[in-house]
C-alpha cells in the first residue's frame, strides 16, 4: 500500500477530482445572453441540453467535457500502474495533460462556436466586445477546473519521473 502513496499518485487523484467536478458542472447553465430592453436589461441562459443538443446546439463543448473526464480517469488509472520505465509514465502523463488542456479549450471556446453557428456574432466580437452569447459562471469555473486538472497532471508527470 505504501508504494502507491506518493506525491505523484496524490496529484493524479487530485486531477481526477478536478476533472470530475468539471464534468459535473456540464449539467448546469452553459451560456448567457444579456438582452437590453427599453431602459432595462435581462439575462437569458441556456442549459446544457439546449447548448449541446438543441435545435441550434453545438457539440464541441460536450466533447470538451468528455475529454476532460476521460483525461482525468486515464491519469488516475495510470498512476496506479507500475511501469518499469519511468519515462513511459512521464510521457503518458504529458499526453493525458494535452487531452485535458484540449478539453478545457473546447469548454472555454464554447460561446465562439455557438455564436458562429447561430449568427449571433463573429468569433472576434464574442471574445472582444462580449456581444452574443457568453459563458455562464459555472461553465467558466468548469473550464478553469479543467485547466487545473491539466496543470496537476503536469506536476504529477514531473514527480513521477523523479521516483
């Protein structure tokens, strides 16, 4: 039992926790849109089913959430595999970190894909001016947790090579 309790293994489990919470946030509101009406404004939100699977939905963010979950599971699973070659585990962790970063990028760029598909705004206007649909707070936190999972995986990779 003691051989599995290392800093690298603990970081891999932490990466899985971050990825799991990120995946759980997929089921909250994903996008918001501020509507300005005569003298006031309101905010409309889109849930995950409308964002990903609705009539005008874009599946890129859903793929991002799946990549983060799969990457977190692979990191945690491979942390408990005893490989004879330390470099192999290092490169596996690096590969899994790339998967986590790619998934996080898809989550954070979700409004860009949605705005382009629905004609709400171009990719530059949705990033620069904030017009069109924007990430809700929970989707932004999910993207940050996905990035934290990737960074934790990189740290686990560094510590696994020092064993």
